[in-house]
């Protein structure tokens, strides 16, 4: 009786694994779909690789100046916000973190953002 029960459990396990696997037609459809998606992505990649536009030195300099200006403004605003929080914190009975949570301020550190250098 025990051997028959073990045999039944093994057969049921094999049946479950076979039922959860794809049939030949489903597998071929899946392969066709993946091959088509791969072809489309390869076409897109070749289009992107062939249409590379070199950025001019003038545009690069303009972008670099805009970036440094933006980073400078970001640092300035962060410093001003920190100063305001620190001045409020002088009369706040709890910790700085509790003040930040109470006010609902998202800090750069809380969202995982780092200010770029230069």
C-alpha cells in the first residue's frame, strides 16, 4: 500500500509539472514572438547606431554652462532651505528628522539624490 501511495504521489507530481509546462504549439508561438521582438529591437538598435549625431563644441559648451549654473543654483537653494530648517529647529523641541517629517520636506538624501560635482 505504501509503495502504491508513493507511486501515486510521484505520478501526480509529474502530472503537475507537465500541466504547468508549455505545449509544443504554445512554445513555438512564444519562440516566434520572442524572435520577432528581437528582430524589432535589432532594427531599432541599428537605426540608433547609424544616426549618431556628433554634438558640436558650441552646443557642448552651452550645455556644460547650463549644467554648472543649474548645479550652483541647486546648491544655493539647498543651503537656504537648510538654513531655514535650522532656524526653525532652534525652537523645535524634537529632532531635525521629526521636523522634516512634520513639515513634509523631501531631502536629497531621503530620495537618494546626490548633487553632481562641477
